[in-house]
């Protein structure tokens, strides 16, 4: 079977809730589910009905779960109790691709490593703890609906930062649209999804391939991310497309534990923030630490305008967040700018040379007379140098898209 265009994809972070639903029914314990609870937001319902139109007319649709070596029957409920559910046959348990196996391989139905045979909750819980501490990586349950397949979901598991033994299941093999969905999830908000209508350049998926069904389709990227997730006061589920914006990142929620970890890593010269497992809270935590270092490095002053009011200062990445996970909190990859200059730099209206001289791209500015007035005085100026961590020429060239001296 050749690769087909994806219509809808659901990504579920494998944490305690998913583990208890998937592991199996254990009588007299909290392991009693045969379903995954889905979101009840209008946005999710709209996309679910777009992918499965029959749900607009009735409360449930029978579906078939498929994977390269098998299939199972299930149901999507538009409303069961108070929300949608993705269910499977109780007596058979969860579909095989989402279950544990003691020694999963690139050809077994299962991918997640663990002993699936326990009959008590304490032992089943222990399997999840062992999985998390084993270096296996962070699993994500993935369900893919292809266009023109009205009642089929193709199931896979892909893993963020897997060990070498499981590189065939690496989440990095998935297209950006899927990786970005994974990045929006967290232990608290474990689901993310996206619907691709027929006007979009959707990723393609080969149902016959297990570990890397995307690359076999020749697709390395999907359409620009339009991830939807439930709105929350703490912005935990902010859109993945916002993660590149330093301005937005400085307003995201943080984790005290992650902040402390990033502070230790900066001191040790370790600037990496792994790509596939980054949640919005991780992004906010990293930006807090990065911003403190960069702003202190420039004496809490915009390197171009001289503005010192803290509310107007942003720690701007030279090489954007999305482009290199290894230097995301490197202070020499940041410049302290005021809000206007940050936006101009991020959007390419201001270009910084190897010698820290500034050039305005007047073609981009166009006919906006007020913007011309705001930026004219900075054309040809040089940035104020920092106290330490001078911007690396390599990073400045990467921002400009050039490699030659």
C-alpha cells in the first residue's frame, strides 16, 4: 500500500492516565478503563466531526484500529458520560500497538517496553516507574486517520529521545506537524490533535510500515502548525507555533524544578533543551533562565535603543529556538532588545552583521512611514557589546542565512 494523506491525527502523551487505561483491567483496582478520554471542547468536537462525519448524526461510530500486523475493533463516542471517548473491546484489552511488551522490536506489534502480565495495581504502577527511569524515552500514542478511510484509525507509538535500541521508533522521524503536537502535551494535558482539510499540504503516512511510516512517504514536513488544544489559564497548552517567539515565551508558565535544572546546566556549559519533549512549560522555564542571563549580560539595557525599563526588554534568540536544540539556552545566542527591536530582528527587518552593525531591510519595511521613522535612526548603528558572552559570529551568520566569512 502506498502512502496516503493524513486527515486527522491524535497524539497522546504516555503518562499515568494513559498507562492505566492501556495496561488492562485489574479487578478491584484503579485499572478499570477500556477507553481514552478525549476533549469536550467545541474545537475538538468540530474537528472530530469533520474527520468522522457520522458523529454529527449519532453519538457513536464503530471503527477499526489497524497496524502492520493486525487489527482490532473499537468505537468512537461523541459523548459518553460528559465527553468523547476512544474505546476498545473490554475482553480483549487495548489494541496491541499501544500495549507493553518485555522485549519489543521493530517488527513486533508493541513498542513500549515493560512487563504486561501483572495482575495487581502496585506492580502495574511499578512498570510505569521503571519505564520512566530506564532511559527508554517518552512514548507517545499516535492515532492516524487517512483521507477516504471513513472508519479506520492507524495506531503507532513513537518515542522522544529513545535509546539506540529503539531508534526505529524515534519521534524525530515524524513530520514537524506531529512533533509539534507532541511538544504541546504534558502530564496534565496529555492529548493534542490536528485536522487537515483538503486544501492543506498534509503529511503522508504508509500503513504498512511500523517504526517510520512517515519518511517512507517522502514527507519531511507537514503544513504550518495549527495545533488546537484546550484553553487554560496557565497557558500550558499554548500553540506549538508560538514556541519560537521569545516575547510569548517570556509570558509562559514555568516549573521551579525545570528552572533550577536549567540554571545548573547553564553554569555547567550545557545549553541543550531536547526538542521532542519540550512542553510549553519547559519553554517558559528555559526562557526565564536564558532571559535572566542575557539581560544581565547587557546590564538590563536594550543593545540598540538603550531602553532600560524591564517591562520593555526581551532576550532575543539569534539562532531561533526551533532551529537548534543544542544552543537554546546559550547566553551567546541571545541579545537583549526592546520589544520593537525584538520583533524587527525576529522578522528580518533588522539584520545584525558579524561586527554587530545593524542594517535595516527597507524593502521589508515597505511603505509604512511610521515604521520607517522608528527604524531609520538605527540603520548603520552598532550594538552595544555585552559584559560577557559576545554573540558568536557563527550564530549571527546562521540568522542571516549565510556561511561564508
